[in-house]
């Protein structure tokens, strides 16, 4: 398959700090790719530039063959690229089911006048959306939590909720920011299984920032390694983790 995401010469500065320094990489459709590197390597900045949360100072981002450089998050969302966060962004006072239903696209009921003039249409869409939300909750093994408040979930369950919310958008690609952070080993294995199944069954493409190298080894190919804002290496987990430059970057936080 061809490249779904192409990042070329990406630059992003914060004053004198060059967080992304001519970073280039591409992710083929249907792959589960990883992005690793020491703290401060520029991984999250690259994610935010791709997803539209930051506007690059230079370079290009192409998604599904279209130049999307600098588009805001809602327009990237509309094109099928969804980003999750290291700290889950669920609405804690709403139920798990309601959190998913809010993530559904193109709901007529969002326009107040349609609720008055087209109640039948709004009602049908609401029922379809609720059915879709239940389906996604079952896929992520959160079905039994549908009617509890999101704030009552464990840290690992909140990560599953983030993934479920992303799936409600029926995306082409999901950017996952440290899905394994703060999650117990048993739930990490569930996450790995869900991501692999979604990729195989739905053809979804993933790009995952992760410090848990065991998760990267199990799940990701290719792996993009960043250090000091640049792409240091791209390859299989075995190849990049045995690269002396990559090992030195992890030990020192710098390129050799």
C-alpha cells in the first residue's frame, strides 16, 4: 500500500528551541507504526503539527494524498485523522456512553432548530448513534461500563475510552499518545490486542508514541526514532533498537 501520511522537512520552533528540525517520515496505509525517542526528542510536537494542534514553521504534511499542512484539528478530524492524548480527555461527569455519543459525526440535533422542525430525523440519528456507541464499547470491552460516569473509570479504562472515542469518528488513522502510560501490564496486553485487531479487521492505520519498548516490540513496524527534533532512524523494532546511535540517544538524550 502507499503512504497514508507523509511528513517532509517538518520544522517547529519555540523561541530558540527547535522542537522539530527538518523531520521527515511516512506511514503506509494499514500499518501500526511507533514513534520513540528520549524525553524532549520532539515526538509530541510532531504529533501536534500533524494533527493540527500546532502550525508548523516549515515543511509539509500530506494525508491521503492531500496537502494538509497547518489545517486545524477539526478539519483533520473531518479527513479521518484523529489524535488521542497521554492524559485522557473524557468528560468525567458524563457517562461512558454519553462520552462516545458526543464524538459521533454530523449529528442533526446539534442545530437547535432541527430538534423543533425535524424531531423524527433527529430521533432516528440519535438511536443509530447510540447503537454505534454500544458496538464500539463492546469492541473495546467497555460495554459493562456504559452507564457509569467516566470519572469513575480506572486509568487503564480511561485509555480504552480514549480509543473508543476515536473509533466513533470512523477514522482512517489514529495517533495514540502513550497508550501504555500508567496502565497495568494486563490492560496493556488488552490494548495491544485491540489495536492489532482494529488494524487487521478495519484496515486502520496507527502511529503510536510510546516509552514502553516492550509494547513497541510487540506491536509496531515500522518504528520512527526521534532525537533533538530530528528523525534519527526508521525501521523494524529490532533494527532500530540495536542501532548504536539510537542506544546513545537514549542514554544521553542527544544524537551522536
